[in-house]
């Protein structure tokens, strides 16, 4: 396995087993040479990246008793929200291409454009952690985390977490702050925001190599669910295994933890369907990706025939 460290220097390490928890598209198309890819670039044209998100991290002066720790703001009609996310991303005429701003007649956010630019769902999630833990915000203030579904796009806009941010993201956040204030009965919410950071699909793509800036992982369509989602082992590189939201079983923190558990089971040759017993991680020898016994940490340098190619760039 070869990589570059934080200073750009090349480094390498012989490995019998490599587990990639990175985005599967990035692992397959950027970290592996063409001849060792189980899923070449052309196979991704048929796959659905799921949704993107715009995130807003807000510091607000005064208290916000109108909001619980977890608040879901739903549109009365979900159909425009679904169109905004899943149709606009492909330029489908059924999307919300020229809808108005927040509160528009079709329920979607600001005006759309080719590829879903500027379009967002008005069904959003708001977290107010200071409702349960006052220590997360200075006295006399609250903090909010807002998740806004948007189309997943490879050219997605960025927020201010790593730079000045794009106007598209800031317009979306402005509209949703107004929406939350209106729906929750906080008419002066926008004026009370004293700290603000944002992130968009471009940040997910740039920071985490998320394919097309998706926020959660591949969509759970019929063709991308259960055994159809794919294997957690490479068909081309012996000893290369996958974990995370872009492989089986799917998206969400519990699923990602199960994906890691499935890797452990594969290495141990464990075909049971239940969870691993508590306290068994590292307690006994594992099996490598080919089924041979090895130490709990995997094979040391030297590995076995064919293994050094795992994870090579």
C-alpha cells in the first residue's frame, strides 16, 4: 500500500489486508489503477448517489424555547420537495426549475437551474443541542445545526467551512432561516444569528471525496439495496475490503458500524447472522480475506502471494 503523508512525502507499507472506509467511488476510481477496479468509472453512470445537503451551523442570541432538541420542519405537500431533490439533479422538466423563494406556491426553495442549482427541499431538520446541554453555547445564546436536502451534484456549491463560500449556499441558508422563523414562530430569528458557518455538496466532495457530493451514501433504490448493493470485498484485489455507507448494508451510522462488523466476520470466516458477541474484537485470531488464519491485527509485512497489490495507487 502506498500513500503520501501530510508533507507530501511518499510512503509504503506491505499489507495482507486493506480495509477502505472511504467513499467507494473514490477508492475504485482514484486509489486503484484501471486494471484493478471492480467498479470502473463507466459502471457508476447507472448508480444513484442519493441526496446532497446544505448544512448551517448557527449561533443565536437569546433563548429559543420554540425549538426542541430535535425539530423536523415538514412541508404540507412533499411532492415538490421530492421533485426538487430527485428530478432537478437530472434536469427533469418535472422538477422545480423556476419556483419562487421560500413559501412559494409549489413548496420548493429558491429558483432552480440546470443540474438543480439553487434548488432545495423545504422539509428540513433542525437540531438545538443547547436545549439539552447548555455547555455547548455561551451563556445567553443557543446553537443550531440545520440540515437542508439538496440534489447531489459533482459541481456542487461550497459553504464557508473552508473558505468564503458560494452565493448559492448562502441564499439557501438565508431562505431556510426565514422558513424556520416563520414556521416555528420566531420572526426575528435571522436578526439574532451572531455566528454562522455553512457547508454544501462541494464541501462533501472536496473534504470527504464523496461521489457527486452525496451526504449519506448511495441511495437505497431497489437496485442498490441488500445483496444488489454489492460485496464488501474487491473482485480484483486480493485482501481489499470495504466498509462505510457506500457499501453493504447501507447508509446511516448503525449500518456503517455493521459494515465494519461484516469485515471482521469475513476475516474470521464467521458466517453467522447475528451481531458479534461483546468483547470479542481482537480477542482471537482472524482469517485473512482468503480464509487463512492470521493474527488478530492481520498479516504482518510479507503477507501472502498477491497481497502487496492491495490498495496500491
